[in-house]
C-alpha cells in the first residue's frame, strides 16, 4: 500500500476582532489568509476508473474546501458569540457579511473548526492529514491529524 499526500492552497480575505483581547487585535482588522489543505490516501488502482492514479481529484478538493470554508468566510467579518449581533448590525452595509462563532476567532481556533468541517465533508477514501493557515506573511498555525487522535 502506497500513501500519497495532496495539498491545495486557498486564499481569502477576512476581518475579525478578538473579544476582550489585551492588544490591538481587539479592533476589527483584516487579513489575507492562505489556507493549505493536505489530504492523505492511496491512488486509485482500478483501470476502469476515470480517477485512475489519483488520491483525489484536485477539483473535488477545491469544491469541498470552497463550499465548507472559503465561500462563506471570504470578505466577511468574524467575531465571538460574546459580541452582540446588534452591535454589528449598527455598522450597516460594512457588516452585511458577518459570522458569529462559538469561539474566539483566532487562527488556532479557526483551524480546529476547519478541520471538523473538512473531516465531515471529505470522501471516505481520503483522510485529512494537515491544515496550515497563514494569517500574515510570517505568522501561521498548523493542525495535524496525528496530533489529534
């Protein structure tokens, strides 16, 4: 059995604010996020399959990640559930796209959320191996399945 890892990169723009934080990130601010998704699987060996030699079609992986993460979060504002929705609504059209999460929207917590979403959406033939989320050009967090067994 030969296992192969596939990685696809996604980019999206998102604003967030960290509730009750003791630094500048308590203010609404944005990032150009880069998300790298790595899956692990065995290449298809069935000569009659259109996916012969593939662990997973890159297009299928793209569709799943876009549907589960990027489509909603791109150009949105994300805050903790401790923030009042009324406060966001007062900002008018600047916050037409917002998400209130059950967690503080740090890079680390977003990866935990993303991992859960993707594990539930990926086909049974592949497993989520790792996620890497760049919040800035030189700051990122990583999630590995092997660390979370």
